[in-house]
């Protein structure tokens, strides 16, 4: 009969110990990237509700719908990227493009936007671009090491 009792102590003799250590090290390296991607979620939620927060949903309905769609997409992408940050390198470029779209959307979609509308979109888009570039930079530096 085999001994199946649990022994406390060092797991250095475990056959998968080195693989577990490597996986744990990879997870710790990407923790900062996941934190930045969580900021993308918050920026996406704000972009989705910004038309009603800044009160331009009645005067700029097309821009309100655009912000809603882009904001929900950003929140979903941020959620996916924070769940698997080691696989999110390619999605950072999409998030960057969505941030750039938020910056130019008041002039492309809207008709004579007011200052609040422009500031809301430009600041939100710039933050999204910054978060995307930061996460991409962190991932690139982690891949080099």
C-alpha cells in the first residue's frame, strides 16, 4: 500500500517545482501590466457614460452613440487584457487606435462640439493612449528580460 499522507515542508522534490516557479515569476512580471489594463477598463466605462455625464447626449446623439460603443469595447478589451496580460501585446495596438478615435471623434462625428464635449473626449482618449503605450512598454521590457 502506498503512503498518501500529506507532509508539510519543502516542495523542492516535486517534479513540477521548476515549472511552477517559472509560471509564478511570469505572473508576477505581468502584474503591473494588468494594473494598467484595469485603468483601460475605467476609461472605457467613463467613455461609455460620458455623453450623459457631460450632458451632450441630446445635442450630439451620434457622438453619444459612438462614445457608448467605443467605451463598452474598451472596457471589454481591458477586461480581457487584464485577465491574460502576457497575451495582450497585440490588443494594445487596438486600444491605442480606439484612444485616437476618441480624440478625433468630436470633429469627425459631432457637429460643432462645445468645449466640454471636446475636453471630455480628448482627455479620455489621451489617457487611453497613454495606458496602451504604458502597457505595451511594460510588456516589451518584460519580454527582453
